[in-house]
C-alpha cells in the first residue's frame, strides 16, 4: 500500500495554491492557502511546505502560513530541500540558504551566494554522498558544482551546447542525469567528468522532468514538453517503452516511489497520474489518476438536487463533479477513447466529441434511459448520455438529415421522454429519448423555407405539462407551438437580435437576452412583456432563474453579476468580479451559485448570503447604482486574515499589554474559534440552570439517615441530625471568634475562584482560571458567580474599592480577552449569559462597568461577523476544488 503524499500545483492563473494528496487512493488531504501570486516552485519537509511566489517564499505548516521569507529582489524559480535547510535561487543568480528550524525566529537567510553573471540557473540538485555540495544547471548549457558551506564554486562542467531544463541524481554514486532543451538526456559521471550514455527523445521539445527507479529495475523515466513519458533501460542502454498519450500538455514532474514500481506524473493539463510496472513485458499501465478540466468550461448546471454539477468545457470533456465528496467526481465515458486512440495511433483528444455548447438534463428518467442531451460545436447531431452509468448513450439524434446544420439548442421535456433540438438552419425537431426516433418537426408554413425560423434557433423550451413549446430565433422572433400537434399557436417579435432564452416552467416566464443588452421577461400565455431589466454594459453571457422563480441572475462580460427580483421588478444585488463570468447555475436550494470564468479551468462556488445571515442587504443594492467588487472565491489566506485584523478596531487591544492576544491569533487557524470540548450538558446546564432547579425540586422532604457508619466518629445533636467530629487539624485552623468580634467584622479569605482570577489577570494569562471554571459543575459555577453579588451599595465613594466590584471588573476583562482569542467559545457564551443575568443590574448602575461591557459587546460582534463571513466563504470554499484542480 502506497501512503506517500505527493504535492501538485497548477500553473493556471488565479490558482495560486498547492494540494496535498494521499497517494493510496489519490484523496485530497490538505489545501494550502491562496497566495498573492502564481506559485513557481515548491519544496516540502514533513508538515512544512515552502512555496515560492514572486519574490517571496511562503512557509506553510500543513494548511496555514506561518512565515514569509523576503530577501530576493527578483522572481524565485527554484526551491530545494537540503538537509535542514532550504535553498532558493532567483532568476538573477542569487542563492539564499534558509534554516526552517525555529522558523518564527529565523526569518532571515543564514547565507547568500552570488552566481556568475553569465550563468542563468534553471535547475538544482544534490549528488548523493557529496557533503555540502550542489549542482546547478543553466540556460546557457553549463553545469556548476558549488560548496554551500564555504560558498565556493568547485568545478564547472562545459555542458552540451543546449539549455539544461532538468537534472536528477541517480542511485549509482557520482552519476547524474541531465535533460536538455534539445530533447537529449545525458547520463554523466561528475567525478571523472565523463559521458556514460546519451538518450534522445523521438518527439520534439525539451526534457522537462527526470526520475530514476529505486526498486531494483534499471529504469529512467523522462517527460517532455509534448506530454510523452519515455522509460529508458539503463543496463541495455535503449528505450524500454513509451507512454505517448500520458498527458495532453507539458510534463511538470516525475517521481518514482522509493522501492516501489510506481511512477507518479503531473502535467500542466490539470491532472496527476500514477503508473505501475507490473506487466510481463515491463511496460507501465495506468493505475489511477485525478484530473479536471484542462481548458475553461463553457456550460454548467446543478444536478441531483444540488449535490452534483455537470460541466462541459473546451477540452471536449463532459464531467460530473460532486459538491459534497470530491472522490465522487468523474469524467463521463465516451466509449473506450483510450483503447481506440492507442489502436489508431491518435491522440485521445482527436477522438473525443467536439466541445459542448449547450446541454439539458432530466433527473426524473435517470434510472430508465438516457437523461442528458448535448449539443456540440459545429456538429449536426446531438448526443445523449446515461448518467446512471456515466457513459455516452447508444443513440445519436440527427435533426433534418436532408439538410444537416449544426445543432445550437436543446431541451428535454418535463416528463423526460422527449428531447427537442434547434439547428443553425432554423429547424426544430422532437425525438424520443428512449428509442432515439424522431417524433416530428415544427414547421411554420409562413416562412419561405417551411422551417421553424428563418435563421438560427437560439433556444427552445417546453412547459411543465407538455402543452407548449417555446422557440426563439436569432432575428428576434419568438414562437409558441402546440407541443403535441406541432402547430404554431402564436408569435411575436422582440425588435432586435436574440442571443439566449431561459424559461421557468413553474411560473411560465420566458427571459430573453438581446443584442441591446436588455433582459426582457415575457408571459408566454398572455403573450406580452411583463418585465424589463437594464444595467449591463457589455455582452450578457448567461441567465438563470431561481428554483421558486422569484429571482433572475445574469452575468456579463463587463464583470458584473446581477440579481433581479422578478416580483418587485428591480435589482436587489450586484457584484463585480475581476474575471468575467461565462456561465452560471443556481442550486435548487438557492444556497450556492456556481460560476465559470474567462480563461479559468475551475468552477467557482458562491454562497447565498441571504440564507445564512440575519441581516438582508436588499435595500442597499435596490437602486442598482452600488456594485460591490469582490475577488474570485478563494481559500482563506493568512495574509488576508492579518490584513482584516489590522483594518478592524478591537477595543483595548492596541496597547502592548494585550499583545499576547494577537500572538494567540497567529497560533490559531485564521478567523476560526476553538471550542471547549466539554460535554454539551455542562455548558447548556449553565444557560438553563433555573429550569433544571425547578425540574429537580424534591417532592418529599429529605429523610434523616438512620445511623452513621461505625468508622466515622459522630456527636449527638439537638436536631437529631448526625454531626461528625472535626479532626485535630481542623481544630487548629479554627478562627478565634473573640478576635473576630473585637475587629467588628468577619475578614473572609478569598476563594480559589477569586484567587485564580486575580493571579491570572496579574500575569495576563487566563489559562489556569479557564481550566478551573471548566472543571466546576454548573451549580458550583453559579454559586461562585452569585458570591460576587453586591447587595448593599449605599456608600458610593468606597464602592469601587470593594472586592466584589473588583472581581466583577476582572471577570469582564477576562471575557474580553478570551473572546478576542476565540478560545472555549461555546462555554464562554454560556458563562457570559449567566454572568450578565446575575450582575446585569450592578453593571447598569456603574459607569466603569458599563464601559467594559461595551467593549465586550464590540469584541463579541467583531468576532461573530468574522465567523459569519468565514462560514459563507467555507460554504463555497474557494475555487471548487474538484473542478479547479482534479
């Protein structure tokens, strides 16, 4: 069983994060924070990951950034783990050495090496058994051996008159493999500076990755910029096998697992693959893989009540992504593409269907027959898919075979039995999905060619009862047909060219998008326009109704996403994103919105804030003038959280005395709270203590015990109750009553509760006090708080000097501190509620306590707002991970 973790990152823009994957099943384990710039290099050691972005290096412990190394003045291209140090090299030839032990104290490099001026580093490696020595390859084609301890260059290899793109050390001592831009691989003995063997790739392009096998087989794997993986036999000095269709783009990295016949590869085509050498001829076979869209998606739609997302992109793949569990995501099969491509010696992409431009699905018939129909770019037929088996269906729908034109629009009836197709030639035809047989076409006899429309059909839609069929033509004509009889019932003209239509089956409204950037809503039964929405300033890319039909969402190339209230006929929300939206879909539960963006391979998820927050923002956006600018959804970044803390004001935390609060922030997950892990009954008992006391009130008076156990000494009493003899030690500690009477008052010593509170406040560390009150029962904690009640407050001058008043003030300070640190959150909420219930009147009557209570309220509101925002961003999670990277 392989349990190693493999790090993979994408070179796509705006996906500046890395993933940790468990290789046993290629399960996603951790996702690193999103960094401000594209990741250019990675290195890892146990829980630490080092990511180079721009001129900086992020130090990430598991999934949270703990430090940033900033010393380079130019882009960092290389990171290399070297013992207990990290070597970083930038494009100007500056190499810094960093120590990652005690990272928080060591934020500066321990050494710096300046490489030669005419030496542009391209790769870095450490030859085994070479103490403190590394080899750097250059774009000029030469190699240099450096001692990083003495900071001296020991030797320079002349090279092979070609840029060096990769290098790796072999299991044999003194032997390394160097990959060049001309496609050659040189196996070189660096001790004697001798060439052992040279291999040449049959395909053009640079050698981008190399890896030696360590399981006893003399194999060297090499990957090129064409996506081909070659396996070389070092003993026979010849090519062993070639994986021609390993990837669709350049190979980023190759890695043989230690003492395992397994090779891992990653590529810029947004995929990682695992190959195993277990065949009789020694050739590798694909063991498992994870992949996502290698090109931007064009169409998306929620499916299975919002649990899945169907997406189709320019990479000719049709995919099903799971919103709940990433392992359920998959690509729908297109009938043995791999086998056919291998047999015909073609690329898999050449055999796949052309990119999907439109599709529709019906969940009601998933178990019966094909329930998805797709239209493809420049294709005169439509294809059906069986989602139950995740495969391409057996039928191909060919409308108007006498004069075939590309299919542009499709729709499945509400019953799931029929699919209606519209073509670029104006033809509309209905098919039976179960048999794939045509059930007639819709013809307008008034048209010159006896077609449905005199021009391209931009959209078709069926109503919920299979009574009406609505179609729209490019020239602006909308027609309503009798679904069964296929006769034209009515038509009207919009007045300008139509681009897209969306029909809502429940309310019968038809939304249209025209070239004049105006969204019009029509009632297809009353045959009149009922709404008109204006606001977009560039081409409208997509529309979608909410499940209840009350909202209409639209996106545009101007970067805006607008939400229109159909009933109120006004805009209720608008956001502007930095990358324009190309397609969108709102989940049936209306809690999540999925979007795709220009030149982005991912599907992004947005949370519906109205469903998770108490306050509504409808009024602030009702005018349509205010548009909120937001960035694409991303995983929480430490830098972002620190910036928010710096911009927000937290009372009484700007002074140095509360610096420990902010230090605790850095030790926690940004914006999250820590729970007490106490039993639910313990902190809920504090809230409902009065109810519990009433419920547990004894029905009968307590019975007197018959007799005390013989081993406990007792004394007789007048009441008949058993009184136990005090011990000698207790007698010695008894208070002299006469002395108390002489003093005039009883000087009671402070309880452990008050002592711990005072000592914790003195040292600004409340952990001991928190542990103590967590160990108390609800009734005991209630008693301790009630012991601080102030009953008589006649003397106002001496009131603030009373120990009870000081303890109440310290408790308020304690609550402010702990809420700011976000520790034991649910337990503290219960304690604060009980505290305010007991001492609320005292706080109300004194100004000093009122000020501290206001600070507590402000801190509480600030932390809660951050939690609310984090919950929303976590609900939509970043770029939808399954889609964006796998």
